[in-house]
């Protein structure tokens, strides 16, 4: 069993800053982390007690308490994650939003509806950057645009098409 981790007493200014941060942040993880510190500082709760309240492990609570003591409120923010930088630039995102609002035929495409794969292909042709259809979907979702499955309708130039179509729908009597 690990010894209890005691948080050094915080000043009124630090407590006020934490309280303001807790109440104003929109990031749920940051709110939970600041709540951990506030519970340890104001209520003198131990890591296992806090862990049970915030549904985290004891070690996670200890890590955030230590990080707060070392770095202050900035230490509660997530560190940048490793990985390749984003392929899609803000200009490319703007272009995607412009393109999705236009009809494909107006851009010389041989189809009348956009799909995520078609958008990805078109943008790869235009920008030289190849991304997956899922990446396109995520960027559209961020702009509150949802692509729905195309609804196919069958039509005919025959002037009697609707009449014939209705005849087909009527049940056949034995």
C-alpha cells in the first residue's frame, strides 16, 4: 500500500484560480483534474477517496496531484501527443467546405451527388493531399455538415411512366 500523498497547503489566490478554472473550463478532463486538486486541498481527501469520487485510479490521482505541485495549473493541461502533423491545412478545410456546398457536375465531375470517398478523391486531385474518407467526414462534422446516404430515384422520359409505375405497385389478384 502506498503512503498517503499530502498536497502542500494552497494560498487563497491558488484556490481561487483553481476554482475559476474548474468553473469556466469546457474540457471535461481539465475539470476533473482541477476537481481532484480542489478536493485534496480544501477537503484534505486522500488519493483513494478522490479516485472513488472521480472514477479514476489512485495512481492517476497521485500523478495529477504531483504534476499540479510541480507545474501549477498549466500542469493540468494535456501535453502534446506524438505523431505526424495534420495533413489538412486550414486552407484545405475551407476548400472542402466550399466544394461540398457545390454540385459535383458544376465542377466537371461525372456524378450528381457527393460521397465522402468522392470528396476525398476530388480534393486529392486538387490539392495533392490524399486523406481517407473518414478524415473528410471528421472535418465536415466539425463544421456541422453531415453526409447522408444518397437516395436513388428511378425516373423515365416516358410520359406514361407514373401510370405504369402505379400499375406495378397494385397487388395482383388471383
